[in-house]
């Protein structure tokens, strides 16, 4: 984990199934919007990282 966001660390500890559970009533457009937002956040974190940076967790 590079950014060390604790809410993300908790999700990882919850198990793989927790990451792919789409809440009832969520539209496909909302699913893809959340996915694209997560990609954008990951891209931003990786762009700001330097090779020498130690992982946060």
C-alpha cells in the first residue's frame, strides 16, 4: 500500500469478496463511475510516488 489510507487497509483485511459486492439498487453507471474514480485516485497516488518511497503499510 503506497498511500496508507486506513479505510482501504480495512477493506483489504475484509477479504476479496468484500471488494466486489455491488450494493443492491446500484446502477451499472454508478458501478463504472466508482471504478473510474478508484482508477483516477490510484493513478494520482502512483504519479506522486517516487521509486525510493517506502510503502505506507
